[in-house]
C-alpha cells in the first residue's frame, strides 16, 4: 500500500482506527452480519452498505442497519452483542503496516491521536491488544462527543486535546464519513484503502 501524503507543514496527525491502523473492518462486517441475522435480517448484510457507514458511531450503525432492513430491534442490545462478537475476534486483525509505520515515525516529533467511531472500551482494547496504546497520547472515541462522523466533533476534540490548530492536522481515514468529518473540521486527509 502506497500512502499519498500531501505536502504541508502539519503540526499533528490524527488516525482513524478501524480500517486505517488495524485491518478490523472484515471482522466488524462478520459481527454485524451475525447479530443482524439473529434479529431477523434475511440473507446477508450488504457489504456496500456496511462499508458506506465506516466511522459512524456503532450505536448509530445499529439504528441505520435496522431501518434499512426493516428490523424492530433494541439498538443498545444489538450494539452490545455486536461488540462482544467483535471483541472475541479482534486478535485476528493484522496491523495496516504502512500506516502504523508512518504513525510511529511522526510520533517521535509530533503529537499523534486516534479518533474512532467505536466505543471507548473497544477502541482502548484494540489499541492495547495490538501494541499501539503507548503510541497515542490522545484518543477520542464515540463516547467523547455528541455527534460522530461525518460531523467534525471527533477531529476538533483531538486537535484541541493535542493543543494544535485544526487546520494544521493531517487525518488518515478509510471511510467516506471520516473524510467528510475531516473536511468539516478544516483538515487535510489521506485516504487509506481498507477494502480489498
């Protein structure tokens, strides 16, 4: 994978987690597919639909998927079941090495942060499990903001917590909602190709 780093005097770097630092998206897909079948989804979960929601907070994804498939669910219950299924398999997900290598390199001279649409507990678990927790001094999760991606809140909070102007941050993202959030925050972004 070749990262297309834009020119610029960036003061800090913000990384999405799933599909950007760690190749977890296939595991998230399997967990969503299984839990939605349990609550009555016919057939299999649309991969196009699933990937279009990358970066959206998990609870909101439950609501959107249920609405799409006409399912009557308790979104919080489905959310917790899905996260339990995902957590049991997180160890299977490999690092996305070019992005992790870049993060390790810039972290020696610049602040770096994670801004993820996942719940804090899952984000922290993934970072610890993959040996990345000590790399990121700032971690923003869906639990920390009122509005998740594509709203800019996560990225703006990450910049604030790093003490850096938003316009001087470079964001690494794999999904459209995250790229729109970066733009709304006034930040430049790099696309990470997460879908095989």
